């Protein structure tokens, strides 16, 4: 999740003019010129990623070992190309092996008081577990036990169903983990999910914690344990079952066996072929004092190099990313002088494939009242402009500090807005969030080559948290399609394979500094990107109007493409940027329309706070 320790104060909010309306005349016409003959760059398909939490995501049905049937038709229109797991801050409390578990060595029934496992678990502080198979419920069969004796769980109670030999048993939260930790959806399920979606997995390995000798989750464990746990995860996903290379024992005395040992676990779970998971990142936002295991830039860089070396030792084909800071030359909370990004890149660049950035703009603020005011929403409308400016500076930092000839990408592994003092989805998942997400995504698509963007993943796809594009209600089992889902749906389902030259001239608006969005006197009101499908004779124009209140007329001109007079138009907007779908699902949803005046030159008025997608067909 975002940089919670935003150091920037909310300045001059009530004093400055931050209306989100143009600094010049409201009726001044903007100009959009599209040159279809000039390709800027191809569309990077890995920019359409999502985050999926390991626990509470409610997307996976353990009984079916597949996406829940009620969720699948909602996922299909926005099928992610990258899915990050296990998710944000939780990744630095997560033990992936708990999501694999152990198998039962004897049948289990509701009357069973003892449960026999195929091996001896390291579950000293565990008091509850789940049976995960086709005989349990959507989230598995939760039970409790009183004692652990070797490979036997004794004093078992709470089992509801009948489970055969070979059922997966997985611990619930350990001492040191939150009570909500649940492992019914683990690493293997995630690999199966991304394989079924024809997507890429992005795994965040635990940089910060491990198991002490008493079985508690702790930050006071050896680096060797954390590194070997990460290497074993790579072995599970990508290893060969006949690979005899030892991973060795850690300083706590735990033997991590061989690469083949973990690959055999995967085979026993029904997946004989390596998954070939390419993208891995080490830790999450560990520059932040609020993050478990936060540290200094120098220490992290040193540790990162050791992680990457061990992980690539298992599979040299993987790509490993290091935590970066959105403030291009900012310092972490443990650093008095060292700038985070230059320090990490300089010290770990030989092992670094991509720098991880989480552009939440705006993020922070200590008073919830801020999130309902015009200054906040003006900052949201200016957020993508700020994010892209910072990404351009980060690219300069990478170029200045990376080893000669070493390409280092940027991976956007979370993005959105972050009203930190709120837990209300109406603050996180409103129309303003949808406009920000669309604005940033279009900017990333347009500038992916210049910025060196490897991939991007929105926070987050599905679950009960207020940020999810598909919200899930645990009490009713119902789902809410939120505004940023619709923005992503419009973009994904109307773009073409190539981005063509698009020039925009529009009135501007002023924004005062709000948390990490800096003050600026002239932010363009319109942002436009065009996509070409030459083989289909089609061109799609996508336009953001960032104004909080004013419609914007624009003169549109095409070069190298002459459209038919009729064109389809889809608009995502509402009465206010505060609009949300928590009470009524149709409050913010795309409205289809049609125009008949398209041509080489024509005019169109873009409504306030809107995403508009126009689809043109070439004249025959």
C-alpha cells in the first residue's frame, strides 16, 4: 500500500484558488490533433495488471479449485495480464509455505478428534487450520485444535465435512500475524489462476519477517532464513523435481532441503511442469516507518542483492525488483542523508531488473473531512500529471545511477488514490478515483517506452476492502462494481495495438499542494491518447476531462486517417466526482452514445470529470 509516511503537509488549502476550472475562459476551445501515420509505441500488455490479496479476496472457490462462478463473468471484461500476490503490507508478514500446507495421512470427519498429517508441521503457535479440498466450502473447512504432537493435531473440533486422505491442511494466523490471516488461497492457487487467465504472476517475497525458534513470526530472524524462504518459493514455482541442488539450513537450524524437494511438492499437487513465474519483488515499501521491518536504503540494497543472487541461483531467468520511492530523490524514514532511489540503484544495480513504484496521488492526510473537499478532488484530478512527472524524474535517477549497459525497468506494482484516514469505500472508490486511474494508465501506455515501464498493477482487483474494483460483501455474498472497474473496462476493451501521435492544447487549472501532489499553476484540463488498429481500419480516441465542473469543447483533427461520419461514444461520468456505486450500482457506469458529424475535422464537447472513449471506422 502507499507511502503512508507522506512528509508533505496540506498547504494553503482554504486560501488558494483550486477550483479545478480553467485558469482561462471556460468557453475556450481545446484542440486535439491525432496523426495516425505516426506510431509512438506499441501497447505494452503488461500494463493491465491487478493486485490480489492472499486472504479475504473472496475470488477463489476452494471447493471448485477455481474462480468462483459468480465472479468469473465480472473478471472476464478486465482480465488482468499480471496479478500480484500476496498483496501490499501483508507480504511482509506472509509465509508462503503455509499456503501450501501438508496433506492428511488419514480420512477426516466431523467426529475426528485427531488429525494425522503426512509430515511434521512447524506450527507451535497455531491453534486453527483449514482443510482445503472439493469437500469443503468456498473458503475451506475451518477447524481448531488443542495440541500438536509430532505429525498429529489433537483435540480437533469444528470440522463440518468428510475429507479423504490427501486433503490439504493449512494453518490460520500464527502468533505475530493478524487474526484475519487465512491460507485457503495460496501460491499454487495463484499460479493456477494466472495460468488460467493467460497472465503473469508477480510475487512479493517476505523481506521483513520469519519464524523464530518458538514458532512466532518475528522480525528478529536471520537474513539467511528470509533469503532461503524466497529461494524455496522460486523452486516451488519454477524448479525441476530432479534438481538436487541444496538450499541449505538457515541460522535458526531449519533445513530448506533442495530445489527438487519443493518442485516435487508442486508435482504432488498436480502440476508436473514448472510454471515459469518471471516477476518477483523483494519486500513492500520498507522505506516507511509504518511498514513491518522498515530499514535504511543501504541495508536494504545490501540485503536485496543477497536475495536476488539466491533467487536467480534457483532460476536465472527470473526478473527481480527492488522497492523504490515515488519521490524521485526522497529519503526513507530510516535515512538521515541517503536518498533512497539513487542509493538502492547504485548498490544493488547489478542484481536489479526493475524498480518498484507505487504512485498514489494524492496519498495521506490525517482528517477525513479533507477527502470531501474541493482541494482534495482538485489534487486527484492533477494526480496523474504529478505521477508522470515524478516517473520521468525517476527514470533520470535510474539512468544516472545504474551500472553501464544495465537496463533497469520501472514496475508500477500498486496505484490508486489513498485517503489514509478513511476506511470508507466512498472515499477510495469514487468517480475521482476512476478518473485518476484512467488518466495514469493512459499516460503509462503513452509513455511506456520513454519511461521504461515494465508492468503495472492496480490496487486492487476483488475483495472486501474499500479499494477493490469488485467489492465483496461477506454478509450478503454480493458484489459491487466500482467506478474504477468501469474505467479499466472501457480502456481495455476499446484500445488498439499501436499508440499514435496525439497532441493536445487545452485550458489549464491550478492546484495547491495537497499531501504529495505539489502546487502547480497550469495543469492541462484535457488529456488524450489515440490507439490505431490499421488492419481493422479502426481508431480509438480516449479523452480525460479533469475539470471538476466545466464541460470542454474541443476541435478534433485527424491526419493520416479519415473517419466515417458515424462513430460510437462511451462516457464515464456523473453528477459529481464524489459519486460512487456503494448504494446504487448504476450511479457511475458507462453511457453509450453516437455521433454523426465525425470527419477529418469536427468538434465535440467533453463533459466535466469524465473519461470519453470514441471509436472511429475509416472511410472505405
